[in-house]
């Protein structure tokens, strides 16, 4: 079967579920490429008429909000021992430097850290569990989480779908170019975060981070 025919025969519901699941698990605190999955699915929707971009965006928003909320509940119950366990399981993502950087962001920005964190790969993983660990009031977390999920998931879906639709008549293999650009963007953003995390880790070693007060 030709690749084009195969793509056309992918059940739309499978795409919606995959996007919601991957983004939900990433938001819960499991390092997964949610942004790349969302971008590639939005590009696919722009080329395959059976995939509804509105439903796709809604699935991404639901996955983001539900995943973050579950991560918040787990973080609230697990506390700092949970961060230590995550550091042992995912040392590259939950290192002392990364945690210190995320804590400083939450301490300084509060709700805005949850909202803005939705647009940053590493903070997307941290936001839910860390907000729970720091006992941010859930209503504040939920508002920031919902708005961030709508703007990030819905906005990304709309933008990529529009770009894919416009470009398809000019560039037949735009999907591969888009995925390549998404991968490059992801690598660059991770390098930036890694550099900041190293600086935060150095500060932690020179002056141990004090317990951060619970967010009001």
C-alpha cells in the first residue's frame, strides 16, 4: 500500500487518542515528545481531510489539562520524596539543577510559571508534580493550567494546520520538513534549558536551596 493511502486509512479516532495520551502522560511527568506528536498530527490533519483539526486540538487540550491535574495530585501526595524518586528514574530530566531551576520559576512567578511552562518542553513535565509538591492552591493551578493548555495545544494545532494547508500546494513533502523543524526546535530548547539547569545546579552546590514556602 502506498504511504499516502496508508495515511488516509488511519482512523481519525486513533490519532485523537494518541495525541491526548502522549500529551497527557508528558504533562503528568513522564518525559515524552508531546510537542512533536502534536505538530506532526496537525500537519497530518492539514493533508488528510478525515482528521478534524478542531477535535484534534480539543484532544490535545484535554490531555494537557487532565495530565497536569493528575501530576498535581501525585505531587501533592508524594511531596519531595517523589522528586527524589523521579530523579532516580529520569536523571536527565529531574536532576537537582533542573528541579532547582523549576522551583525558582515557581517561587518567582507562581501561576504564570504554570502557564508559561506549558510552552517550554522541560517545564511542561515539571509543572503539575512540582505545583503539587509546593502546595499551590488547586484553583490557581487549574486556571493557569487550563489557559496554558488552550493557548499551547489549541494555538499550536491551529497554527500548524494553517501553515500545512497553505504550504501543501507548494511543497509536497512539507510534513517531513515540518517534523524536521520541530525536532530542531526541540533540541535547541532542550540545550537552552540544560545550560540554565547547569547554572542552577552550580548555585545549589555553592549555596544549598532552602525549603521553598508553600505557594499561597
